[in-house]
C-alpha cells in the first residue's frame, strides 16, 4: 500500500521494506490522548496544583532527606512513616 501526499507516493520516506510498515498503538492510547487533551485545556489548573500541592512533597524529599521510603516490613509500616512525615510538616 502506497501512501500518497501531493500526488506522489511517500512510502519510501516511511520505510525501506517492500511490505510496508505496521504501526500499532497501545491499548491505553485513548487514555493518553484524553489526558493530553485535558492537560492542554486546563493547563492553568495544573500549574496552580504544581505550585500549591507539590511544594510539601518537594520540601519533605529534598530538604528533609526523605527521597525514598524503605518499606521495612510491608507497605502499612511505610505508609505510617509517610503519615508521620506529613504530620510533622
């Protein structure tokens, strides 16, 4: 199958294969597109969230030195550690 652009085949620009080139999309592609569209429509809200909500996480990670949490003996203990950090903040 040759693709035509301005009356000329453009197959040679896409691939060297005689059979052509197969493109596939992930099953999540529609969600990626919806998220991208939502972000573009509401970019001012995302910027505001970044300024307000992300600040505590950055402070806890960089200034307090909690860049990662060791799960010790399970996620419940790790989540309690994170809870203590937020209480302290």
